């Protein structure tokens, strides 16, 4: 995949807070300076996450303006597309043998994409609603997690449970495609929330394949065959999402709304990013799954030794 000579860096929230939050001079001040130099010399850029504006919406006006000016510059006005858009694009490209390029993952922000002052307030209420919906989605967490707690955990049983979790999702995906072949139309099943109905994410992907990508019957059959044979291994978003979720389940942990958001971001950015910043817990999961090796991405968290390593990497890119 062509990265047109840039290094692409995905910055998590803690990095942006580190760079724009504190009035003090810290290691992040140095990192911010190096990143700005990298953007100026066209050696790197840091695309925004799709929720970037949503998340800055509940900050104070002065901080928000600072952050956005700074981050728009670092991003070179690129933003990651949503996980749904990237996933459906990867699936259709696989079937149609299209190249995966930087445009599969990123879009350029136009001026009208940047919120005005009135739009900011509207965004902040959307953020709250989104958080409460995800909270509800994760309380529907799967029965596997509860069963996992009752099984004596050995590396063998964990591996088996992990594969089972993943295969269940692949199975649901195939079932949804087979449904589509049989019924010739797709009904998006809602996961019902108190606030509103949210489409089931598998249905939502398939719906997008039909409406935006005009997938045809022959292509649906090809996709089913591919998934039966390879599961999600060739599709980075689904591969990463289901691996992380399965690992969380196997460890008998609860998935929170911030896990959901993290997983979505990592899933969307891991294949394209040369360097990816995420929190300590996510980093250790990704290393355990060896997804850093698989996608050839340096994964760093916010701990001091990783900050030092990040500075080293940036200096090397700039030299």
C-alpha cells in the first residue's frame, strides 16, 4: 500500500491532551515541536480521528480553538474515515481486487467540515448521547464472557475460547450475507436503546455494501466463500476489532464504552499508521495479539519510556 513517502502517526487523546492541555513545558512540548517540524517538511502527518470534533466539543472554547488549530495543522487536514466506511471499502476492494490506498482510510477535511461555534454546542449533546448508547451496547456483553469465568483457564482453553469468539462473529457475518442472497434485500436489525435504535454493526456493514458499493449476487457469493475460508484475517478493521474483543472476553473483562471507542479507533488506524499511540492496556493487548508485527506498526503508550522512544523515532524521521 502506498503511503506517499509520509510517515503516518495516529495520536490518541492522551497525546493531544499532553500537547495542548498543560501550560507547562513537558516531554509533550518537545514531541509537539518535532511533529510540527515533520509536517512542515512534509515528512509526517497525524490524521484526526472521526470523533475528534465530537470529543473536543465538551471542552472550553479557548482550549477547543487552540486544539483545533494545532491539530488541523498536524493532520495536514486529513481525517480517518469511520470504521464502517473503511470496513465496507476493504471488503469490496478485496472482492473487486481494487488496490488499497491511503484514500481507503482517509479523507481530506474541507472548510465546511470544521464546526462553527453554534455547531460545537450541538456536537456536545451528541457526544453525551453516544456515550450513553455505547454504555447500553456493552451491557449486552456476550454470554461467552460469563462462561469464560467458569472454565478453568489454561492457555489451551483460552486459545479455544478466543477462536470461538472470533468465529462466532464471522459466522454471524456469513449468515447476514446468506440472508441477503435469500431475501434479496437487507433489513437492518436495530439494537434497541432507550434513546433510539442503533443498527447492528454487521447489518450496517452489509447495508453499506449494498447501498454505497452496489455489491451484486456474484460478489456476495465470493465474499461468503472468502470469509468461510479465511475469516477476517485479510480485513484489518474486522481482524483487529474481533481479536481485541475476543481477548477482552477471554480474560473475563467487562467492555466499557471507552473500550468500544478505543477498539474502533485502533481497528481503523492500525493498518495505515506507521506509529500508533494508544493507552497502556490496549498497547499490551495489541502486542500480545502480535498485531503490531502483523500490520508493521510501532505501538506506543503514554508512559515516560515510550515518550522517549517516540522522540527518538521522530528525530530519526526528521533527519
